[in-house]
C-alpha cells in the first residue's frame, strides 16, 4: 500500500504522495525501493503412485488367495456340497452294481430254467445242459443297464419258444421249441451290450462274470430239466 506522504531524504520535509520534487528544497523525491521477493522451489522427485486396486493385486500371492477362499463361508458350503455329491455318486454306483448283478441273475435263472424245462419235456438233457451254459455265458459277457440285463434274455427266450411252437408241427423230429428258446435267449442276451468299465475291480469282476453266469445257468437248467421231465 502507498504511503500518505513522502519524506525528502535531503531536507526531511514531508511531501504529498505523487510529488516528484521536494516542495521545500526542490530535490528530487526518491521512491522507496521494495526488495524483490524471492521464491525458492524445492524439486521433489516424482513418486510412482500405484492405484489401490493394482497395488493390492500385485501384493496378493496365490497363498493369500487360497487362504481367503478357505476362510470364506461359501467355500466351505461348496466343499460340503461336493463331498455330498461325491458320496451320492458313489452310492449310486454301488446300487447300480448290485441292481445289475441281481438283474443278470434273474435273467439267467428264468431263461436257463425255461430251456431246461422244454428240454425235459422232450427228454433231451444235452440241450438243457448246453442251454444253461450258453445263456449263462452270454449274459455274463454282456454289459448292459439293469433293466436291459433283466429283460433281454427272457424276452429272447419267450420269442424263441413261441417261434418253436409255431414251427414244431412241421418238423416233429427236432425239438425246435427248446432249440429256438435257447438260441433266442442267447442272442438277445448279447445284443445291445456295451464295453465294460476300465476300473481295475470292475475289470477283474468282468472276467469272473461269465463263469458265474455259466454256473448259475447250469443249475437252473438242470432244475428245469428235472421238473419238465
């Protein structure tokens, strides 16, 4: 802010502001010199400011992520659900195994018994023996779903028996009913089968199944033969 009066440095008289010469002595009025203000700046090295999201992503290790997932409640629920699903699948597989085994046993029992019964009616033990062994072998070799294993051989046996009854009057010398029942049961048992599992236990059991089927077929065929005779 400018002063109200200017003092002459020569005579000390006060002069009004804006005067160029002193009114008392005539000397030039010297304006006071204001020292310039020096501004000093400090150079600060630039800092690499990383966004919070990027910094967190860079500092987060896989171990921390795994620990965070383990600590999350939803992760525990997911693991429990997966465990329950695994147990359910395992139980379903066991139930399917027993259901298929029971279906195969029932199929062999019915078909072998019918072939043995029809063979006994014509007093032909060889057809009964062959029928039991062949049907048991075919059912043991085939791998099907439980419903397929249960119905295939019996349906084939029934169809063969019907065809044999229709054709028997034309060829009375041959036991066509027993023969066609045997052929129909064996053929239907093997049709539509699929590859066995690659599991080690299932593979060893698959090798044993034909022998078990033949043993069961033999017993039920002989039973039917005795009853039919």
